[in-house]
């Protein structure tokens, strides 16, 4: 029970700033004290989680009417006032609990996983900054505050993905994630500025506030100040932000490479923070997108294509973490597709359940890597007996990911597929195909890594310590029960999309078929995987090259940017700026000086001659007139 006399006004600020305080304390006091740094990080995020839970209980107990906004003035200019605060509504409360709850488990897990890392204190300092950045996005009251958190998340992810900066692949992955997201964020920034510029005909009334814009938007459309064409442009520019952060095609290329960072970072990015920020932003701004049917169609198709295409890439991947990375791309596609189909509550529902089972899968993968120091599934095997908690945890997470009946992923995925079945048959087929592919590749990963007999002995492998297996057990429980917590109702979903018999039957067939086929190929050996690879050799060639996106971007950088744009800029700089503007100005000044110098000889007779000549010219001119 929450004390009714509790000062609730401080709880939102405590939720937001506890991780930042932890990061600052680590920088000042804990940078050379490993145990202190991890304790501050875990304690800071745990305090945020407790504060958020108290807020939720207080709202439920006292039946407070949401949203509630508390803010202070951040920027104050003659025609621009921006606040910094906390917006509490069902969406932000749920997301805050996911970020702080799942994040606390990952922080705790990291204390053991990173125990031998020389950058231990730096890791926890940046991890705390990362959590604060994500909470700034989640609790933001306006677009400018959200963008501040958005860019801080980008910086923090760059530092965490490249944590092992002495390793070239990790350093390159961090830079790649940072640069790809900068491309997307430029469009996002333009969309925010455009929305502010069209938020009112009067400069003094323009605003970044979510609540003010939501209330004002229908009136702006009705009076004709904000035209549909302008609104389409604004919506697509804002969607660029989600395209980068949530790694939707064609800006998905950074996410698989981000696996070069520590596994707990992968779990945090994929489950509850960075990639979830894009989907959360779309749900936060759904009041804008619901007025832009064309933008919603684009969003739905981008999500549907990403879901299916990423699942196909996971089919031939052998790195355990990269398989999970492609599964994240695919599941994010589901969520984005749901938003595009008008089901923001379904998207948030799946985002929440996905946070539990994806964190579970990544932490289980980290447990395997911690025990064996290997990530290739074909170099593993036989781990089910050696690491039973890890194995069962991975299996539960995999079943939830595939949408096995009764687990959380089944309910949230069915909500999306039912929505697609009602509103877009082609996208439903893409979603159903993705479900079958998901079941197959996650079954393949578990059967090969855990169940299949190992080629070489893993007798040295042993179960991870309790500080690592404890979060696995908790997340496994949440992956089972999260579907029964009434999350859609809490999010205000009034229109239930119950799965029709066709949707349920197809989903069950997809899950059963995917697991059954993986069993026949990798355990029973009744079907040859080599035969499949040979029969679909052309398609496998395409998948091995990841649809050519990386090659295309490399060509663009090497040829278009470096050879064309850079050389053109070099020519302009050398000949126009330096040769003409700089050197030309100097030559002109020098020439003028030489002319003036010839006029200033110091000979009195010459000056007298010029004077007399001038007088004659003036007299002659006067006479002619």
C-alpha cells in the first residue's frame, strides 16, 4: 500500500533523475572503485523502478485521472518557452516500469558478466547515463525534451556498443550505429521544427508541447492553417526518427553489428531502451499520425517488410547473438506495422512482452558465452545438461518469441496479427509467414546450441552464478505471465481484436510447423539442410549478402561521397574559394596597390600637371554645357 500522505510530486523527478545522479556519482567517486560504481548504478535504477511502481500504485489506489504533467521552465525567450518535466499517463507509466524493471535485472546481471572487464566503472557510468536518457524520452512533456533524450541515447549507445574500443570491430560498430542514426535524426529534427512552425499562425503561441499540440491539431486542420500535404511531410519526417532508432529498413544495418558490444548492452538496447524508443515515439505521437492515413500506410508497409525480411536473415545466421538481433528487427517490424494499422495499443502490448522475453534470450545467450567463450551455434551443443537453468530459460524465451500458446508472446502477437487480418490481408500474410520463420530459426538456435550433441566436449561448461541466473528466472516468469496482466486494457484499448479461428489456426500451424521442421532437420536428421541450401542457392546468396544494403552504402560512401562529392568540394575549395575568392582578392588588392603607388610619386611637377589637366577638363566640360 502507498501512504496517501506520500509526496507524489517528488516521485516522478526521483524516477527520472536517479540514474543521472548515479552516473554523476560514479564519475566523481566511483571511477576507481569497481564495487562502488556497480552499486551506485544498480541502486540508482532500482530506486527509479521503486519510484515508478509507487506512482503506479498511487494512481490505481486513488484513481487519479491521467494524464498528469509536472514541469519547470527550461527555455524562456520572447516567442519561445519550453518546459522540462514529466508526463504521466498509461503509456509513459508502462514504459517507465519496463525500462527500469528490465534494466535493473540487466544491471544486476552485468555485475557478474563484466566482473573482469578493465573498463568496469566506465561501463556502469555510461549504462546509468543510458538509462537516464531513455527515461527522458519516455517521460518527456514536449518534442524538444524528447529530442534531448533521443540524442543522449544515441551518444550512450555509441559509447556502450564501442565499449571495447581497442577491438576494431566494436569501434566500427559503435561508429556505424551513431552515423546511421544521425542520418535518421536529421529528418526527425526537421519534422519537429516543421511541426512547431505550423503549430500556430501566431509566433507567440507556437509550441512543442504534446498535450497542447494534441488538443490544437484538429482546429489547425479545420481552419486550413495546417494543410494535409504539409501534415504528410511532417509525419514522414518524424517517422524518420523511428526508422533509425527502431532499425527499420533501409536503416536497419547498424543493429546486427551492434552485437560487438557486451551482451548485457545488447540485452538492454534490444529489450527496453534504444530500439524500443522508436516504437514508443510513434505511439506517443499517434494523435498526429491518425490524421495522416498516407503516413500510416507507409509505416505499416515498412514494418511488415522489415518483419519478414529480417526473419529470413536469421535463417542462415550462425552467431547466437546475431540470430537474436535479427529477431529483434523482425519483432520491431511487427510493432511498427501495428502502429501503421492503427493499433498503437497492440504495438505497446507487444513491445512490453517482447522486452521480457528478448532480455531473457540475450541474457541466456550471455550466460552461454560466459561459460564457453563461444557464440557460433555450431561450436556449441550439449549444453542442456551442463547449463539447465540457462537452457530452460532460453527455451521459454524462444517459445514466447515464436508465439507459443499460453505464453506472453502469443497474446501480444495475436493482437497484431488479428489487427492485420481485419485491415490488410497482404500484411497479414507477411505477418503469418514471419511467425513461421520465427519459430523455425529460434528452434534451430536452441536445438543446435543446447540439445544437439556437441562435436567437442563441453565438460568444462557449467551453470552461471546466481547473480546471472536470478534475472533469468525472473524474466522467464514474466515471459509466461505478462500476457495475463491486462496490459491492453491499462493502455486504454477499448476495441478488442480477438483472433478469429483462422488467425489462431494459422498461428498454431506456423509455430508447430516451424518447430517441427527444425526438429526433423537438426535432431532427427530426417531432412537434409544441405538439400534446402542447394535448392534455394540463389536466395541463400542474397541472404548471405544481407540484401546488399551494406554493399550499397559502402559504394555510396566510397564512390558518391569520396570520389564525386568530396572531389567536387575539393575543386570548389581549391579553385573557387582559395584560387578565386582568397587568392583573387589578394591579387586585386596587390594590383590596386601597384596602381596607387604609381600615382603617388612625390614629384611636384607631376602633381601640378595632373591638377592643371583636371582644371582644363572641368572648364572644357562647363563650356560644352
